[in-house]
C-alpha cells in the first residue's frame, strides 16, 4: 500500500481552519473599518452640510441685520433732519416774533416820545395862527448871569433847550466870538406889555411890523432867543453886521437853532438877532438845503417833532 499524502489530512484541516478564521477576522475587520469609514464619511457630509447651512443662515442673518441697521439709521437720520428743520422753522418764527415785538416797541416808544413832545414847539405862527394866550412852556430854567446881557433881568428858557443854547454860546466863545442872550421867554402878558411900549414909542403901525403881535410871538414858546454882541450898546438893530451874526449863520444849525426871519424873507421883517430852536435834525436839513423854517409846509415840519430834543 502506497502511502499517498492525503491532502485532507487533519493537519491540513487545521491550517485551513486557521486561514478561514484569519480571513473571517480580516473580512469582518475590513468590513467594520469600511462601515466605520462609510459612517464617518456620512457624518462628515452631514456636518459639512450643517456648516454650509449655518454659514448660509449666518450670512443671511448678517445681511438682514445690516439691512435693519441701515434702515434704522436712515429713519434716525430722517427724524433728526425733520427735527433740525422744525427747529430751524421754530427759530425763524421766533425771529419773526422778536422782529414784530421790536417794531411794536419802537412804535410805542416813538408814540410816547411824541406824546411827551409839545406839538406847539414846531408850529409856524402867523397873524392868523398863533399861540393861545394861556400857553406856557412845560418847564423853564433861568439863564445864568454869565450868559445874559442884562445883569438885573432874569431870562428864562425851556429847560431842554437851555443845554443846546449854552453849548452854542460856549463853542462860539472858544472861537473868540462872544455873544449874550438879550431876550428869551416872554409870557403872553409880557409880550402884550412890550408891544404897548413899542406902540407908545413908535405908533401902532411900526410896532406891528417889528414886534409880533402878542401870542404870535415865538418868544412865548420858551425856545426862542434874541442874541446880542458886545459893542452894540444894547441895541439889536446892527446885529446883522457883526461877526456874531455870521458865526450863527454858519454854525447855529449844529445846535438846533434857525433864524426865523432871515434877510429878504416874505414872512416878516428881517430879524438877524432872533433865533428859534427847532431841533438839530430839522435845523441841519434846512441848512443843507438852503431853506428857511417858514418856507416849509407844516406837514413836513411835523415829521421832525419826534427828533426835536435829540442831540443830532
Ligand atoms: Zn425875538
């Protein structure tokens, strides 16, 4: 009997089994690894999908937030602009009101000034329109002796006119032109008595021509003076030939005084010594325009009443 090696011997079975076991282990391990890998890959895919989705959501949320911020910022800007515009409108309105209040208060102060200024002070007087016999200036002050020609007679002047006259006489004196007040305020009765004297001396015809009828006289206003120069012996007649007269013609307007009856006037006899206070503004305008007080119409003159006592 030949001893043929039997491939199906128990020894081979053992190896086969061992291979089979190893193969099974390898196959199942590989499968395990494969399935784990597959699962991991699935997980990674899922995670990646989630990340993508999160990114997409974040991006959309960010865009939406930016949009909201931009909208809110726009509305805030609009609200602010509206606020600014309405503030500007309110400020404008306030400005208008202030302007109106200021205009009204100016009008009120002008009216108050007018109501306190005696309208007679700028009246033109004539033989048909004259001062009431009961008229008297609101307040008179005595002209100091240094300024008065007479040592004994007390001359009086409207109290607000006096500072203008004093300044005029002082300034003239500074230019070596000395002059004195010869006559100032005269009451109706004094004027009346004076005229009676003139009538006695010269007869009524002459008296009428150089001494205004009582009441017509501007002296009753308390704003009018007769000026005299030294060396005339107390006589007014030649005052028109003096340097005092020339100085007054050139400068009196700056103090508010005008000559009422200048040379060649058609209204009354020439009275170079007779000066009336009409306010600096009117006197200056008359001087600049080469006009006389009595040449203006009363309505034009009245517009100066509010500035009557103003310094300029
Ligand atoms: Zn006079």
